[in-house]
């Protein structure tokens, strides 16, 4: 598995990966999440231009993406905006490899931590991230950037289900 920067010509594949990986939400009574459209190509291009979009690819040459991670800089940390693994490649530690890649990038940039927001009760969300070294933040641990993200998620309707902010020191 090769982790590399996303190429402009494969951004629509990232949308396909997100749609496929979102289908599992249907099985736990969260069809709204499964039906949520991926980020538009223009937004994905913005992450790529900022150097904050990576893929895990397999196959010959540069490979074909089977997973991806998008990040932002939030409160002086690198924030996991989205990580998606195609279900055909699940349970192969690909998501964890992408998170490790981001942690290495954070260390190189001098960022203190990785952060993310996620669903509390979804097994492949908060419980998974806990196994990857993230810890739940209480309200006092949230900086203004994380608070803003939570507010935007609430407007999008994501607060319908319990969510948490998490942090992993690097």
C-alpha cells in the first residue's frame, strides 16, 4: 500500500470511495449519513492544492486509490476532516496507516496533535479512534477552531447523533 498525495485527476474516485464507505451507516439506522453527498470536486481540489489530501493506493505504478484522508489546520493542530476506506479494503489497517502518515506530517510541521470530530456510538468512529490513540476532549479542551467545526456540524444536522471531539498528541 502506497500513501501519497492525491492527484487532481482522481478526485472523483475519492467521492466514490466516500459514497461506498458511507453505506455501512445504513445498517445502523443512520441512512442520512449514507445519503450525504461527498465534498464537491472544487473543495477536494482545495485540499489537494493545500497539500492536505492523501490517498492509500494499491496496484502498479502510483496505484489506484482505495482510501483517502483530508486534513485541515485547526487550533495549531492537524485536524482529520475526512478519512474513508473503500469497504472492499476494510480491516486491513489502511485507515490507521493514513492516520500515522498524518501524525508524521504533524510532527514534521511542529503541530502538537491530531484532532477530529466523530460519532460517539458508531463502532468504526470514536471506539476505533480510541484504539488509534485518540482521547475524547471535554468542552474545556476545545479551542475556537474545534468549537466552530462543531457549530458547522450542528447546522448540517450531525448533532442529531452523539458526537465528540478527540485529540491524539504527536
